[in-house]
C-alpha cells in the first residue's frame, strides 16, 4: 500500500504540487513496437500541437515525427522518406485539419509495417493562461450568513475582482454542495443572480464535489454517483447564478475518476479536465490523473495537453499550485514553465479557497499576494486569460 494514500488533504494541499498514486496500465496498442520493431515515439497519440511545436507552412503546421524501425529499411512518414540513424528515424508531417492521422510505414511488400499517430492542431493557439480555484464553499456560506448587499462585500470575491480590474484575470471557482455542517447550496439566495451574470465574463462557477470529505470521493465510485452530484450542483448554479455564470466541470475533486467517467463528462459539456499528472518521490506511479495509464500520464507530466479519442476529452496538466508554492518561488517556477515550448503555451494555474480564510488551520497570509505575483508575471510576458472550456481551448471554435 502506498503510504501517500493516508496523508491528510490539508498536508497534501499545503506541501505538494503533485503526488502519485496512479493506477498502472498496459501501454496502449499504438505506443507498442510492432513485431518487427516499428514504433512512433514522438509525438504521442492525442498530442495537441501548436506553432511552438512545429513550423508554419501555407495552410498548415509542419511537425517532426520520430521513432524506431529496423535498420536498413526505408521509412516513410505521410509518404515522404524519413532520415535514418541506426534504428531511429525522423520525418515530418503537415497538419491541415483539427485532427490528423499520420501514417508511418517501414519496409515494403510482405515485410511492410505500419504505425499511426493521431494529432490535434490548435490552429489559433496563443500564449494564454487559465486560473482555477478548487474546494470553494466557505465564501458561499459567508455570503449566505452575512447577507451582504453585494457579492463583492465578501473579501474573497473582492480580492478576485481587484485582480480582474488590475490584470483582466478570469477565474473558475470549483464548488462543493455543502461545507459539511448545516450549510449547503440550496440555502444560497438567488438575489445576487444579476450580479453574478454581470460578472460572468470573468468569474464562473463549476462543479467540484459534493463535499471536501471523504478524500478521493470519485476515484472508485460508480460513475452514476459522480453524475448525480454533478447534476445537483449544476442545478444550483443555474438557480442562483444563471447559465452565463455556469461552467462545465473543470477539475473533479482530487483529479481522480474511473476512466469510464470521461465520456459522460464530455457529453455533459466538459471539453477539458485539469489534473497534476505527476509522480511523487515516494511512489513510482502518477496521481491526480483521472486514473489515466502511466504512459500517457508520463507524457502529460511534460506537456500542456493530451486528447483521449475514445472519450473525446482533452486533459490539461496543472503547471503550478499556488498555495503550495512559496511567494519567492512563484516567478522562478513560472519562468521555467514558459521557457519550455512543450509546457509554456498554456499555463494552467490552480489554488485552493481554504487557504484564504484566517480561521483555517494552515491559513496563508500571503495567499492573495501569491496570486498577484503569478498573474502579474504572466501578464507582463504577454499571456492572456481564458476559460479553456470556451471554444477550442479558450480560442475560436
């Protein structure tokens, strides 16, 4: 048993930007070498490609395709000869559609082998970031209990509004149904609906989980349980905040579901799910990865995005967990991210609501300053705020 399964949620959130307890799975068929050895290594099936990962050509994007094949045989990539160096090959393919299947062949006649990789072209990609805040419930309870004249009389929403005014920042708040005591969303008044709708261009609400506890509530739960909780919270968001404020699910609590939940979540309107897709030094497997197989999780640990074609879901890797990153480490962490073409096109930021509240046992007095530092850095470097659930990855459909 992995000892990390027994750590508290508070310890996990306060100290980690990624942990590991992923379920090991076999390499998918497309990633395995054929009997004779033909194998595409880069890019991975489902990789999302953009200008920083290729070269613009008239009407398309040229990308490198590399892998292994038996020595001494010709390799063709999209029908064009690849260069050879021992067992390795390197060729190019041109992407002209949103999705392209690239065929690679080795040898000829009866000895001919073939491998294929499906790639997604983010044609309108630009430097952008999204900011997601998990575990929200305290601010909703506070507004319910205090009955403020305005939503933004709550210090938490006021802080987010100030960041929007300063930088144009956008936020998706992933919410619980209940705080676990005697408060739940059904008690939140609808008198603020007009104010929610007036600010929906930068502030949205999405399902996260029924409650903070138990940990990993949907990791092994029936898909029906996840969807029932999703429908419950989505209905409340529409009631008190309106459809403009509603966002399809962005991050499921603990980033863990059965893989068979991916397609129903996609069918409920969510095109992108965010997770950590990282290993811990204490484990050999990935965690907070929606129980994705190890091969694809490892790829996502080094890249922005990956599409699962069976479900239609795209997965996004969180680049920084702000509450787990000290103030003086915010900029160095983001500098490393934006310098990497594989990780720096879309910067996915995440933090957790509870660390803003003084009553919380591990309250962070500088939490708001950390957000300002991160958003200010990205704004200075030309990154634009988006909702990845809008259009295609925050850009035109």
